[in-house]
């Protein structure tokens, strides 16, 4: 079970707050703070000695509605990754889209389905636990990057930070990005992995500077041919590039493969005779969560990575 969360619930209806308190206690969450207005909630956030781990906001409230409150909370750097679940009696597309645009992570409708609310809270708890893990892991990665910078030597298994390439982010940022995606965005996205099958030979025969330059060039080619606004890629290490494309196009990966191979040929990264690769790129299968699937985004990413590793093994 995930670690106890500190939860803030904001609703102008005292009956709803009482009901949330009962349901959350049944789920084992006893550290609940309640507020009946946006202004009061912002005061609680400012005064909190320990930040809230999860926030529930009613959309319809007087003076300051939940969408405006959500935007104000997201503007606080401390809460840029905190799960924010909107509560609404109006499951209309306009309200939901506005809520997601303001930074909401998810939403539930009134009257509550107890099982659904419990499920959404568990998902939020999983996200919080993984974010805590990422924070700890970031210190390790930063220390490794500092050591690599000092020694000017790159371990083939380690991620590389690729700078000044549009849509390319470091691996820790990539994981954070997919953890923050709302279900509506994740549903219409595809995760994929691409691997340089001959990475060990390439790494051994290249200087550190040349190796980093080649990885950067490949990342640039992948990124600029990627479909969907907000799509991202990252270099995970050991020859593996991971990405998320915000598109439901079933042929996305096949089209991407053709575009990448053509550009690599033009740049001399592929031998002209029988397309024998100087750099042998293997493409795994794209992974998507499917309709209404409650799938862990990091788990989905791992499936994509496993797919490309399996493809390399049989190549």
C-alpha cells in the first residue's frame, strides 16, 4: 500500500466534504484537511508546514470556482506535479477541457461512485509514491552526471542529457512528463522505444565527444519527424531512445521508421549497399493504454522498452 497522503478537499457543500471524509477514511487516508472556499484553501496551502500530496477541487464554487483555483495552485512551483482531481456534477466536455487546461490531473462526477473515487485516489497515491521515488533518483542521476562531466567519460548504459534539441528532454524529465499526463491525453497517445542494436561497437569505436554527437544527431532526427503537439523523446541509455507521441494514428511508428531511415540514408548514417546500417536502429511495438484502461504510465513505458529489447534479441 502506498504511503499515507496528506489530502486537501475543497467544496462549498459541507455534505460533500463530510462524504469525502468518510470515503477517504475507509480507504485509509486519515490526514484530510477540508476547506469550503477557494480563498480559504489558498490560505491553507500557504500556511502548510508540509505540502499537500493530493488535492480535490469542486468545479462549481462561488467567488472563485475550482478551475480558477486549480490554475492558481499550479502556478505555485511546489504544486506543479501534485495530483489535482476535479469534482463536478457537470461532465460536459467544455468544463472538463477547461479543467485540464488549468492543470487538472483527473476528474470525478457527483454523485460519487465510491469504488471509482477510491480507484482515483489510489492512482493519485501511486503517482505521489513514484514522484517521491523520482526525487530520490534524481539526486543519484545528478551525482552520476557530475561525475561523468568531471571524467569526460560516458558509460554506455547511462542516460545522456541532450541539450538544445526541440522535443528532446532528459530521462528523469521524460518520466515526470508521462506521470503528469491526464487520462484523456494518455488514452490518445502511443509510447515507443527505438534501440541502436550495435550500440556497444559504436561506443567502443567512438570517442566520448563523437558518441555524444551521434546520439544527439539521432535524437534530433527522431524528434523532428515525431507526430503530435507536445510529443517528447529521451535517451535512456544502452542505445535506447524512448518517446511518447500524442497521436492515435495506428501507422505512426511505421511512418516514423520510414522517415528516420530516409533521413539517416541522406546523412550517410546508413550504407547505400542493401541499406546495411552503420547505425542499426531497431523499432519496438508502439504501446497505448486502450479504452478506459487504468494502466500505469511507467508500466506502459516499460512494455515499450521490453518490446524493442525483444526485437533486438531476435534480429
